[in-house]
C-alpha cells in the first residue's frame, strides 16, 4: 500500500484543476488522473477495480460520501448500491478516503 501514501496529495492537486463532465468529479479524477499517475506502481490490482465498468462501490480501497455527509454503504454485498452504476454520474458523490 505504499502508493496510498501519495494518493491524498494527488487528490488535492487534481481537485484544484477542476473537472467537467457528467461523471462525479471525484470518480472522474480517480479514473482519469490518479489512476494514470499510479499505473506504473505495484498497486495495479487495486487500480484495476477503478474501472467505469465496475460500480464505484466495488472500487478497492475507496470510501465514498454524499454531499449531505451520509456515507455510501458498500460493505454489504446485498446492498442495492453494490451494483449501482448510476452512482458514476451522481455529482453529490465524493471521495471520502483511500486505503484500508
Ligand atoms: C475495465 O474492465 C473491463 C472488464 O473487466 C475490461 O475489459 C477493461 O479492459 C477494463 N478497463 C480498464 C481501463 O482497465
Ligand atoms: C454517465 O454519463 C455518461 C456521460 O454522459 C454516459 O455515457 C453514461 O452512460 C452515464 N452512465 C450512467 C450509468 O448513467
Ligand atoms: C443508485 O444511485 C442513484 C444515484 O445516486 C440513486 O438515485 C438511486 O436511488 C440508486 N439506486 C438504488 C437502487 O439505490
């Protein structure tokens, strides 16, 4: 998990750049910026789950929170959010934390 130490720096940096698309900003920045930045590291197994064909609830090492402060519950595999693809485009969904 060595690269995780640097992720917060990446997140901070790329958040400043802003984003424009219908993807949630944080989803987009993880997909497009942070992932590319880390692809040469040993975190590939983790990063391979950060994939727009994988619901955000199943992205390894990522915890999400909504704008109103309520966490996205991803621990329960029977939760409706576990397979919710619409969360990709939910602009109220934000990155809470990275790592285990
Ligand atoms: C995302 O996952 C799909 C299906 O597992 C795979 O075919 C595709 O190559 C992956 N894309 C990236 C960018 O890893
Ligand atoms: C999210 O938005 C993108 C871009 O508009 C669109 O291509 C994609 O189908 C949308 N995904 C979902 C799950 O609504
Ligand atoms: C899936 O996510 C969308 C966007 O946040 C939400 O409106 C919808 O209620 C969710 N669906 C389920 C089944 O929880």
